[in-house]
């Protein structure tokens, strides 16, 4: 005997999987890095220095006029005066909606096929 998984469980599993791999993109901010880090507490920020080099800081915080990350063995810090571009990882709503639509369509098709209504 074969036990079937209800469609609702499949959809929930697909949504949870997408939540883990959701569509994110880097977006520049118009407010100061200090304000973003203090108020939003982002998990990752990407900094472009005045010399053109880029650095991604995980779990950033502010200390003595610098953006600091102690993630991993080696910490990193960048002075505010050395920052030319400051970006925060944001959810891409358009990409997520397309992904949700596609996933729902695939799950529905699989459910229809499992019930013998596949065309």
C-alpha cells in the first residue's frame, strides 16, 4: 500500500524550502550605514571602499566610527570615511513571486499526475 502526501503538505514543504533559498539581491541604501545597521540590524552588508575593493561583512555592528564584523576567525572593519557604497541584502519580491507561481504550478501538476489526471 502506498501512502500519499496531501497537496497542502507538499505546498508547505515547497514554501519552507523556498524560504531557505529565497531570492535576495544587494541594494544600495540612501540612508547612512550607521542608521541602517543600528535600526535594521541586517545579517549581511556589502561595502565598497573608496579604493574600489569590496567586502561583505556578516552580522555587522558599529564601533568607534567603523563598521565591524567578528564573523569567522578573522574579524574585519571599515572606517565610515572609507565607504563609497553601502549595500544591504534585500528580498527580491518579483523574483520570489515568480518562484512561488512556478512552484505552485509544478506542485499542482505533480498532484494531478499522482491522481491519474495527467494529460
